[in-house]
C-alpha cells in the first residue's frame, strides 16, 4: 500500500511540474508594455532638479516615442523591449556638440529602474534612473 501511495504522489508531483513549466516559459517570454507617459527627475550640474518626460509606445517588437527635457521633444532611437528589460537612446545637440544618452532599465508595473549612460568631456558616466508611469487620463 505504501508503494502505491508513494508512486501516486510521485506521479502527481511530476504531472504538476509538467503543467507549470509551459506557463512559466510563457511568462518569461511575455513582454512588459512600456506604453504610456513616464516622468523622472535628475539633478543638473548646477544642482537644479529637472523633470523629464518620456512618451513611449510599443508597436509589436518596436519601441517608439519621445523624451522631453529642457529644450523640446527628441525622438528615441534603437528602442527595444525584451521581457521586462527596456532600452533606448536619445541624441541631443548642445552648443554644436551631439550628446547621446543611453537608457536601460527593468519595468516592474508602473516603474522603470535602471541606468542612464553618457559621455561627458570624454569620460563615460552613468546615473541611476527611476521613472514612474503617469496614470492614464480619462
């Protein structure tokens, strides 16, 4: 009797594992949807807090949108979403110098946490980045 019970339990556990593996694989392959308006603050070189806004849209495998800052809206480049990872870059021009900022982060609900990397005076630099999605307007 114990052998039958043990065999039954082993079979049930194997069946349960087999049923949950495809669901876990699907969850891993599922992309987070960054569509929406995201805001974050950074501190400039002069110590002033600046608020930036990104308007992002996921269309199939393509991430498009703009980032606004002190000047105007700038289109994002190389936008990608892989699972819950997001990345894109923004190239702006200041005083006849092009500056590219590369954004990378992980989406969790209505938050993106990651890094912004860029070069300043020939030196690679980065800063933490945490954006919050604005609630959809009704």
